[in-house]
């Protein structure tokens, strides 16, 4: 009985740790993606229009608006 509870506890901690690592990795790569998009837009003379809907789900909308000539 005690051994089963320990195994369940170890499994739960392992799953929580794995989920935390995956969320941190997703946040990191989303941040890199937004930085690359912003840099490319500014290099091409555009203006960045960025709307971040949720930092938890990493949902955002990006647009590069170029001025009319």
C-alpha cells in the first residue's frame, strides 16, 4: 500500500515537471518567434502590430504594416 502511494506520488511529480518544462520551452520559442518577426518587419521598413491574447497559451496575432508610397 505504501509502495503504491510512493509510486503514484513519483509519477505525479514527474508528470508535473514534464508539463512545466514543455510550457517553458513553448514560451521560449514563442518569444524567439515574435522577436524574429519583429526584427524582419522593422528591417523591411514596416511597423509592428502585435496583439498578445494570452501569455499562458502563447496566443498572439502579428501583422507587419508597411506605409503606402
